[in-house]
C-alpha cells in the first residue's frame, strides 16, 4: 500500500470518527465524558459545545480531504491534534483518570498528529518531485 493510500485511509478514519464523536454529543444519546470524575450534567451546555467543536473540526478536515487539498489537510490535522491534547490536560487538571487521559485523549492526539505529519511528508515529497530543476546561469 502506498503512503498516499495509507494517509488517505488514516485521514478518512480521523474525519469519520471526529464527526461520529461530535454527533454523539449533540444528539440526545447517553453521552459520557471519558476520564472526568464529575461529569457535567446534560443541561449544562457542555455536550453541545464539545459536540459543535468536534463537528466543525470533522467538517473542515472532510472538506480538505474530499477536495484533495492534502497539504492544507496535513496542517489542519496538526492543529486539530491540539483539541484532544487539551482534553487530556483538562482530565488531568480535574483529577480524572490518568488511564483515560493518556489512553483515550493522549492516544487520539498522537494518532491525529502522526497522520498530519505523514500527509505533510507525502506532500513534501510530491512537491520536490514536481519542482522544476534549477537552470544553470551563464558565466
């Protein structure tokens, strides 16, 4: 499997999971907040804010993936990796489960960041391959 295909599969998985996660917070389903010892109640607005954030990130990544703006997608994936990292810090700051903080949020952040780096690496190689060779200057 080529690097481009692998990156596309990883990015698609990240987009679909992000959209699923966002919808699970917004839709009236039983939602849990992994790692937090005192879960916010359903009427606190927390699920809507978290869900809206996830949906916006998923749509942004999805549009870049579908329109084949791969370099921009790589940068956006790196930026999106900050959100689960922040969730990890939030869980730890509120004396939540370290296993949930690192195992869920930290791992998610790492997978998203690695996917972004792989796409940037892929697009960097493609740009070098299509760049015109420097012309010799007459002496």
